[in-house]
C-alpha cells in the first residue's frame, strides 16, 4: 500500500519537474472591425503565426464586434496584443494606461494614415462645403479616420452634423464605401487604403487625402518584459513579403513609434467630443 502511495505522489509531482511545465496560455491578438471579419482573419493569420514562432506561444486572433469593445478589452487587460488606430490608442492609453506601443505600420505612401471624403461619381458633389443638406456615412464612433477626422474636416468646411440632412454610424470603413456606393448615403469618410479597394466601383474622392496619426501594434503593459522585447524586435525586423502583404498589399514593414505621434489625434478628439 505504501509503495502505491509513493508512486501516486511521484506521478502527481511530474508536471512540476523541469521541462514538464504546463504550456503558457495563448497570446490574445485583438483586432478592430474596420473591414469584414473574413478579411481580417485572412489578413492577420500569417502575422499571428509569425509572432507565435518568435515568442514560442500560440497567438490567437480575437475580433472585436465594435471599437468600444476593443477599447474595453485593452483597458481591462483582456488582450495581449492589438492592432489599433489613433482613437482606440489614445482612449485606452489616456484612460487606463494599460498598453504600450510596439511598432507602427509602415505603408507605401502611408495610405492607412490618410483619410478621404468620398461620394459617388455621379453625385455632382465636389467639396465638403457642398455636403450641407446631404446624407453622410461615418464608420464606428470610436474610429479616428471614419468618424473623428471626417467630422473635423466637415466642421472646418462649415458643415457640422447639424447642417447635414442626416448621418449615421455604419460600423466600419468597408461599410462606408458600400453605403455610398449603393446610394444609401451621398458621402462618407474613410481611410485611403480602404477606399482604394473600391475606387473603380463608381466612387471618387471629394476631399483629401488628409494625413492622420499612425496605425500601430500595441501590447498589454503588464506583459513580461521579455515578451515585449521579443515582439518589438521581431516586428521591426520582419521582412517576409508574404506576411506583410497579407495584412495589406502596400505594407512595407513595421517602424518605431512614440506616444507623441498621437498628440494631434488627442487634440482633434478633444475638440469633437467637447461639442
């Protein structure tokens, strides 16, 4: 009997022995819903696999249903890595101090860091000032490009929301393009790189491109220092064209980024939310 007890104790202690420690949980890689879910998973899966190889941990993509969900996830430490635009970054960083920058996306001509206002080719609209009394599509309220910057541009041209006939938040940059293309709205605002996917489909630019702060990858502040170092070093050195172009055909690589790069976003968000 004593021999059996000793054997049981031995096997119970095996997981604590060197080399047999339980695997670390997956790193959760959160994505905002700026395009349709299928495209997001297809685009970011190669990058997730590359980060997994660099860290020795599984990286699991987590799609947020909307931007506020992404902001809350990051604020609560429920995501380890995330792709963010200027607005989610500023809101999480300033309210929760729970994330750190890893690297910015370095795009050909920085197309994902530019915003355009668009209309149908046959709309007869040629400038933002002509949108008074018209309908307008914003993306998600917490999207910098498809809401805050687009609304700032309208304001600067004397067309605050009160002077529009009607407007709505359609959830994503993709939906802005589709809503204008299908005639649900007379105009809308979105990132230049996403407009470029639809530019041959009866759409045209009526204002812009206008430069905005960068899009970046961030990590949870409480992530171990070695994990942060591995992630940052791997991203800055990544030159696999297949991985980069899966994220976006115009993605050249990743570059260093600093919090001060988002100061103009802070000012614009502050001005819009103050009214």
